[in-house]
C-alpha cells in the first residue's frame, strides 16, 4: 500500500516517471473513472491505488505476477482490478475521442492550409503480440514479425478520432479500412470531407492519397526540392499526413506495453490499445506542453459545434477514382494465357496435395521451388499443355488467391450467399458497390481453395469497437465468481449481524483478500479467532441448556414411572444415571471451552503487542531522511526478524540510525 501511494503522492517527477502523468492529471483520471466509468474502490484498495496499478502496468509492461510481488497483492486481485479499470477506461470513449473539425479557409498552419475541408490523417501500425503457434501465420506481417494491424485516425492536433485494433498482421490496410467503414458503430466520413492517407490506400471519395511513382517520404526532401507539380503535392501531403506517424510514435514511446509482445490474450491486448489511445487524448488535453516532448499545433483543442449525425451523409464504401486525362492501360493483352477448366482443376488439385505435404508447406506458405514441382506434376497429366512455372502457374495461383480472398470476405458479411451451382447471390444494391466481376460466375473450386488458404488468411475475428469491447467485458466480469467489494461500509446496526457464524466469517476474510501489511493481517487473524471463540462459547451454552432440560425431563419421567408402580425400576435407574453422566460431560466441555476462549484472548493480546511493535519500528524508520517507503519496509522486516539489531537501532543516536539502516540494506 505504501508503494502504491508513493507512486502518485510523492512528487510530479515520480508520478510522471512511473505512471506517465503528473499528479493533477492523475486526479482528473480518477474523477472521470469514478463519475463516468463507474469504477469504485474496495475495502482493501482505494480508487487511486487501482488506477495507479493499471497505469503502472501499461507504462512498464509488467506481468501479473511481477505486479503482485511489487505491490504486495495477490494475482487474483491484480487481474480482477485491472480488467475492471480497463472496462471503466473504455467507457470514456464518448468523452475522450476527438470530434473532428475541418480545415477552414483562414487556417494559418503551413502544413494544413493547402488541404481545405480536410479532417485529419489515417494509417495503420503494427503492435507486436503473442499468439498460439497455429495462429502465427495469420499474424505474420510482410516484415516477418508477429503483430496485429491497428487502424488509427487522428486530427491535426494529434488527438485520436477513431481506433480499430485486432486485425491480423497479414491483413492489408485497405481491408481493415473497408471493415471500419462497414461496421454499425464504425468509422464515419461525411460527404465533402476527406482524410489524408498514404499510397497503401485507394485514392477515392473521402480519402486523398499521394501520386504513385513520385518521391513522397519526408527524408527524401532533406537535400532536394520538388521538380514537378506532382512532387510538390507529395511533399505537402507527406508533411501534413506525418501527424499520424507522430501520434503512433508518442503512443508507443509512452506506453511500454505497446512496444513488445504482451502476455495478455489477443482480445485483451486490443482493448489495451484502445485504452492507451484514450489516455493519449486525455494527456494531450490536460497536461502542459512541457510534459509532452512534442511541438503543439496552433489550432484549438476545443470541439466546435457540428451538424448532427442524422443530418449528415456519410461514406460507407470505397470505390477507386481515376484522375483526369489518365487512361487505364489494363485489359486483356495478346500475351494472355487462357486457362481451360481442366487445367484449372488439375492445378488446384495438385496445389491442394502440396499444401498437405509438410515437405512443401511451411508457416509462410509454400517452400521455394513448389511451382517447378507443380509444373512437373501438371505436365505428367497434360503433356501438351505448354504451362510453365513462370509466368503461367505463378500468375494463375495469384489469380485464384485473390478471388478466394474477395469471396471469403464477402461471404463473412450479411447480404451474400451461394446457390446450388456455387454462384454468388447478392442484393443488387450491394452488387454495385463491391465485388465487380464476381457475380453470375460459378466457383466450383471454392471449398478446395478454402482448405489451401483459409488457415493462412486474416479473418478479423479479434477486432472489436469500443461498444463491442464494453459489452464483452461486462459479460466476462459477470461470469467471475467473486464479487467486488464497494466503498460503502456495512450497517453495524443491521438486524442480521448476529446471525453470522464462524464459517461465514472465515469465508468473508478469504474473499476480501487483504495483503496490505503484516500488522493488519495479524488483526484480521486475531479478530477472526476471537469471534470464533465467542460463537463457540455461545453454542456450547445452548447445548448445555438443552442437556439440563433433558435431565429434568428424565427426572419427571422417573417420578411418573414410580407413581404408576412400574416394575422396570432398574431400567429407569440406569436411564437416570446416563442422563446425569451426559450433564457432567457437557459441564466439562463448557469449562474447557472457557479455558480455550481465555487462551485465544491472550493470543489476541500478544498479536496486538506485536502490531504496536511493528508500527513503532515503521514510524522510526520513516522519520529517516532519504529512505524510500519500499526501503523502509525492508529495514523494518530485518529489524523485526533479529531482536539484537532492533535493540541496537533503538539505542543508536539519531545521526547514526540512517547509516545503520543503509548498512542493513547493503548486507541484504
């Protein structure tokens, strides 16, 4: 507890170093989580301690076990409070996500004044993750790393507008953007406005990309000036769009959990990315400029009034646009190879055989030389076909791979389906928007292609929006067997307080999971023993009363027997003796229980003495200058373990106690 409080109470320097925010911003976060996120403290952890533990985990990327050892908490407590705080943070998305404002005609920013009606910039970034071995192929990026693809959209003031994590690293940025536009609670681009995007995205309505084949990146303009209008446009575009790269740099630089693979599940890791983006916006808004080592833009952070979503028309799909005077060179050429149905069937059959053969199939696809093997296998069946590995087989495999990816993506959404002849069926409205050239054509090889490519293709099953993440977290937390304690104290005058037994009391202490200090644990143990002793004494008294009543009934029964002149006098006498013996037994039990209760009370007194001794040692050590709370705990533990060192510590002068404590830490 002392370690946690030291993180956010000691100084702004310590708070920013450990939690990445100053004390004022930390208090603002706590108030927002309490009032908007619905987060509350427990009897054993305050709200500030829960938030500090959450921020410390994100800032330093510590495991659950390491956090528990450092903060003296159980692993269950750390995990439960982390997920509760994560859910509360996600509930702040309606407040912290920036509402975009367009670039006006009177904009004075050199980077943005050339892009009228622009709302910001977007791009994708990779966040390294840990996934099961059978899923690694989907998450392997073009650079060879295992990561998730995160779509980020930001405004010119470097605040995030929209975030969509969870897509596999093999998914193309364009596919992630299409999914964001088609989601019910997804990304919205008003008609007439646009975002800046790099060359990896399509230049279409709502998204402005640079010229291809021209210099673009900022490092290419360090020693050269643009030589054409296209290069001049690319230079202006790159300088403005670079704001999203700076956002990602600040995000990963501030939160260490985004720089290396996390041990959290992939769904939880995606939610952590969303929480980090919300924290990024909050820090940009409330912390001073000096606390963020980045130049601020001149535009105001305040959200201006805009039209309601019901009155604005948004872009829901992407269709490539063609510049004026630019003719398309695509089309069937004279060198095209027309494949027959039999050739396609043989190619796909042998490709399926190689995909099942570990000699040719690897984690990244197929091993080198597999196309030459396919050429050899096809020529054995079709000797006069004239098919070669390059370019015929290579081009056809690429063709079928692209067709399968497009069909699989469409079939995973509503509005698409198959008929009996494997022909894609879709609504006319959707047909105009997506999948041109795929309708009215049978795809009899789809199932075989699915066995070849399905396990290597990204599906986007782990991506979710803020609303979806909150709903899923609510369901996961509701399934937990342990209930979260509230801040409110129980009513000591409750009519049910006298009905608690020793069993229920012991269960209560287990659920509360208190790991604060050894003294508090001792008090808990002593109070539990005392309550158990009193309850046991009360129960023994009740049993003794029942025994006495049974004894009286036995005497009355003997009197009645004698009055009736019963001949079984010997049996009555023996029953009378048995009842007397039971009475003596219960009297002895009562005496023994009283002795045990007195012994337990003495044990409680000893525990109180130890508690007072521990508190006295901690007070003396904490008075020393230059001793941190964690060091004070270590010194107190050493002194309590060895009585002679504690005696020397008390007898030493004040100016020697600090040096003595430092020597103890060095010896340890």
